[in-house]
C-alpha cells in the first residue's frame, strides 16, 4: 500500500519530541524501500492508482501544513495544484530541461500562495477559509479559462521524458517526492519555525506578544503550502499526460479540506490516509455497491465526528490513548515553552 | 458597458439574480447568528425543498405544494440544527462548518436515491423541475421587458426581508433569537430555551433556502444541490459585507453583486478581458482587506 512510506514513526502527532538530524534518515530509507517493494510487486494498473495516490497525498500534505500546523484554513489548495500543473506544462513547452520543470513550477506557485494568503493578515478562521474560496472561484472562472495560459477548453499536454516514461520509473519518482515532502514537513514542525507556527495557531496575540512576526510567518506558510500543492499538481500533470482546465475546481478543495479535517488536521499521516481512502479504497470495491458508499461515509463522518472534535478521528484516538497517561496539556505552559524555544 | 439602451434590462436581470443571493444570505445570517457556522448545506436544503415542491406540484395545486416543500426543507433544517448543536463546544467553528459540508454530501446522496441522479455532480436527472411561476413575458416598464418569474423573485425577496425585520422586532421568538445571538448564557439565565431557539433559526433558514431555490429555478439550467451551492459564494459575500448582522445591507449588497455581475458579463467592450467574470470576487477580497480587521476582531472574540 502507498501508506507504507509514512507509517514509519516520524509522522506522529503534534506533541512528539524534537527530532535530531539522524532521525530523518530512517523514514527516508524506509519510505524508499517500501516504494521499491511496491513497484516490484503490483500490476501496472495498480501502479497507476498508487502513483495517483502518492500525488494526491503530496497535495493533501499542503493542507496539513497550512491548516494543521499554522491554523490557516484555505479552500484554494487545488487552485494552487492547478497553477503548478499549468506552469509545469508551460515550462516544458518552453523547452526547460525536465529536471528543472517540476521544482521551478512548484516554486513559481509560491507568489500565488502569497497573494491568496494576503487576507490572512486581516482575518482568520472561517472567514479566511471562505475568502480563499472566493479566490479559488476567481481562478476557476477567470485564470483557468484564460486561453494563453491553459489552452482552454482543451488543456495542455505534459509528456514525460524517456527516462521516466515507464510507469515503474514514474511511480518511484513520485514516491521519492512524497517521502521528501513528508520528511521535510515533519522536520519543519519541530523546527523553530514550526514552533512559531504552532504559537500562531494556538494564540495569535500571544505569538505576537512574544515577538513572532505573524504576518511574515503566515505568508511564508501560504507560500510553502502553495508550492507543495503546486508540486502535487505538476506531478499530476505528468502522471496523466496532460492538464485539463476543469480538473482543479474549488469544490475539490472544499472536499479535500473536509476529508483531511475528518481524519485529523494536525497529523501529517492524514494526507496519506485520505489519499488512500479517496483513490485506493474505491478501486478495491470497484464494481460493487460499496464504491458508492465512500462519499456517504465521509459525509456521515463529517456530521458525526468533526462537529464534535477539533482534531478529527486521529485526534479522538490520540485522546483515548493519552487520557490515562497524562493530564490535558496546559495552554499557558505550552506558550511559555514556545517562548523559550522560539528565541 | 453594454449598449446603453440595454443597460436597464441587464440591471433588472442582475437584480433578480442578486435577490437570490440576498435570500440565501438571509439564511446564512440566521445560521451564523444561531450557531456561528457558515451553512454550506444551504444549497442542498434549498434543492431538497425545491424537489419536494416539484414532485408534489405534479398532483396538487402549486401553493400547497410550495408549503409542502418549505415544510420539508424546514424539517431538514431542524434535524441539521439539532445534530450540529450537540457537542459543538468541543469543536472549532471551521470544523463545524465543514460538518455542514457533510450534510451537503448526505443530502446530495439521499436526493440522488430519492429523485434519481444525473451523475456524480449531484444534479438530478429527468426534466427540469416544474416552475412555481413561469418565465414568460409579463409587462414592460420603459425599455425593459419583465417576466413573471423576475417580478416574483423581486417581490418575494422584498416580502421575506420585511417579514424578517418584523419577526426580529416584534415577535417573542424573533426577540429571543436576537438575545441568543448576542449572548447565549444571559439568554439562558433569563429563561429562554436556547436549544429551541437555535433549532428554530435553522428551520427558518430551511424555509428561506427553499423559497430561494423555488423562485430561482426558472433562471438556472438546473437547480440541484451543486448549482445552488455554487451561488452560495456571492450570498456569503453579501452576508459578510452586511457584517453577518444587518439584513438591509445584506439585501442591498446581494442585489448590487448581482447587478455588477450582470453588467460585467454582458459588456461587449470587456468581453475579451478575462477579469470580467471575476470582478465581484476581487471586490470581496478588497473589502475584506480594507474592512476585515473589524470582522477579524469579532471572529476572535467569538472563537474565545
């Protein structure tokens, strides 16, 4: 299963201890080994499904970063992915060498993230989410229908170079990116920047009071998250051989945020669980009625779980596990710790 | 700008669409004041009422059919309000808003089973639902030809606005609703049954959503949950600029957004400028950046 790379221990809950440099290597190695094993074992059809799953997991991890780590909800994540896909296709058209295409496309989405994130300097929470939805709708209607960028309505092609042509090679390529993104995000969470982000999420005024530049941090988070989503979009374009202007509509962003919130926004592994749930599970039940129930289960889960628990299903499980061991953590004490560590 | 002689008709067409935004925005304000969520299921609730109306209208007169549709949407609102209110204090406003998305998914799924599905988009199959009032020529004012459906939309919006203003000023339930919105704890101490008031607000939102869906259906290609949810963004913008409080400002903004959209989309001089369809959203973002701090402060207070 594509879940393997992330089930290696570093991607646990928000309260884990600091990682050392060496600890990043173990999950990296495990992830790559798991990807190699999968590539050797599954049929080409499943390889394509798992490639798509890994691509989606990258995009969903951008939601975990922005909303789970920094507390800034965004409903424009698929819009960022769309920009990444179109930028990648355009860069390829402009004869940029392939190894540069994907990273450059991803980085090029960062300014888009900053623009969409600007309202976050004034508003937060629910209203921020709905403002980004407005931006996403704007992109749907205006940017992605703009012929010079997207060749609307036909879209653009994105053909992989010879060395990545085989499905196995591309799966390994995507899996490598996924592992890299997850390892980097896990490390960011426990870095000074990650703690500043956590401070903003827990208590924005408190964070400002201890000298965190909340505006810069929020825009950095939006830029990083947009780049990761854009990376997912670029990888998606090369997975399916092209990019369609209608593939990135705002309803997808809404559904994806909801599903990640259902599983657990603060948990990096949510991205892999959700991608698996969305792409692998329906394939397993393909042809039976159970495939249609997938979305309904998500709907019921949303109704019954996240209206009642901030951190979703994983948060509920974590609460069950830690309830016996330790008292609930003390917000004041936590801010104090961040203060000390952020300096 | 479009040809000058056509401007009045575009203004009217925009005002009609804007009335739809205003109606949905009223319902959003009710939901927000009661439960502090943006109700993403509103389009689903409205579509549900519309389809119940359309089925009922096949074998009964239109007026009782509309009442039946409104009752169905109101009952749905009662269920959603009751479930959403339970355990709400352990979650965040964002999560509870996403939970209303769960309701939208569930409503869409149930409607696909009950009314037949035209595909994954959640739109219903078969013929378009029967209209309460047909979109046929009514009369002419100056250069503008009005249809009955347009007149009905404008009149209904005005009636709903006035009814709500009277309701909040002069009825026990309306005043209790305002009290709960301002301070639930104080309201409870004063003997107001807060849970009942909250559910009532959701029922009202359901009724209004149903009215909005029924009267907008002649103007949109299909009035399923997905289409109506797509119109929710503009409604939200209107509600937001009314600071999720003032019904007058909400109504005026909703209509203004509709008119602006209509003028921008129809203007030949701008037809090659891709910005035209997105102008209203730029306006919203601009408003938030200029005036958002106020809202932000309010939201922070509410989050606490």
